[in-house]
């Protein structure tokens, strides 16, 4: 299990690797590594949030690009090739594996329409959400402006990052 003390005491490389499993933005990772030492989880989580919202659009897009499309394998994204990230992505999208072929095709079409409209992957904290809810969210979000949707996707990435930081601190090493 990673502890806050272990994160504080780990090498730059080890800390960066651990943080990358939570968020693939290089700028975010650099800020998190540089933000050490953390007094406790609360401080680590607060710094993660501050660091994320201080980034530029290109940093957000870098993090988004590491995620697989909903319903696709983590390897398809080309970004989350780390075993931990891939496992967490599969867990987050766990309910999609049991969806019907028709629903999977509809989700694939929504993913494509979203990417064509906004220029980045449809990003949502999928934990606990079924295919119908994810499709409904995608269709509603397709009506947004790119500027608004970028902020929504960034907020979803912040939720995913928080959830993964919690997993990082709870996982066996």
C-alpha cells in the first residue's frame, strides 16, 4: 500500500510513475512531484485539485487523450499503457462489458460524434454508470459549446483523478 510518507520519500521517477496512473498530464505530474512532501492525504488531494485547475488547455487535452473511449480497451487509447491505469480504467467502465451489442454500437457512435464535435475523447467518470446513462450524458453534452464542454470534461477528469488517488493510497504495492 502506498502511504503519503512513501510518496514523499520515493524517488522522482517512482512518484511520477505513481501519479501518472492517476492523471497523464505531464505538467500535473511535475507539479505533484514538486509539491511533495505532503502532510497527509487531505493535503495531497488538495494539491492535486489546485495543480489540475492551474493547468492550460493543452495539459488537459494531454490527460484526456490517455483515456480509452468508453467501451474500448485501455490499450486502444495509446496513453494509459501502464498496468495500473489500464486495470483502473477497466474497473471504471466495468458495467459496459455486459451491455448489448446494440448499446455498444450506440456508444461507439456517440464517442465518434463527440470527438468530431469537440476534438477530444468523450470523458466522464464512468464508475457505477451503465451504458444508458452514459449515452444520455453524451447526447446532452453534444449540445454544449466547445468551451463549456472543455470545462465539463476537465471536471470529470478531476473526479477521475481524485478517485484514482484514493485507489493509489489504498492499493497494495
